C-alpha cells in the first residue's frame, strides 16, 4: 500500500504588492494554503526588509520565498532582486507583473528569478509556483 503524498511544507513568504486589494487577495490565498505571509506595501518597504535580513548584518531571517510585484513605488521587484543577487543571497524570488514584456521576462531570467507570472495571476498557479520555489531553496 502506498502512503498518501505528503502535504507541502508551510513556507515563510515575503510578499510585496502596492495594490491593497491585490495584496489582500494574495495574502489570503497563500495563508489559506498554510503559509506564513509577511506583507509589505511597496518597493521602499521591500528594500528595507532586505536590508534588515540576516546575512546583511540584520536580525530578520530571510524568507523561504519572496513574491514581488515588478512595478511598485520605490524600488521595483527587479531592482530588489538584483540587490539580493549582488549580495549573494539565493532566496527564490517570484515576480508578478501586469505589464511584462519580453525585455522584462529576459531581465527577470538573467537576474535569477524563479518565475515571472503575468497578472492577473491564477491563484492555483501562484500557489504551485510558491511551493516549487520553496522546494528549490
């Protein structure tokens, strides 16, 4: 008799999204999937969080996965991803964008994004991408 598949482990997710309604929807979807979500509302807060992460001299543990909008006030998701990689941090990053063109997709891939998902994002696709990224960490 085969054992049932194990449930995906709960992940710590840092979510950066400047649209309040979209952020609330994403937090709800990821939380209901059993994950712990820390939310920030723009690129300024995302950048500040990254600066305070352990490994950067800060006290915050890096999340298992970062989910970030590409276009936000302050730093864009791509800028924060570039900063993470320059500092040698390998935390998987999923980017979301309603305006992603081929150049944005290429830049995300070059910087090592786990995935760039187009908005409106299918929540099942997002949940699967988060689990996949968390397993790659």
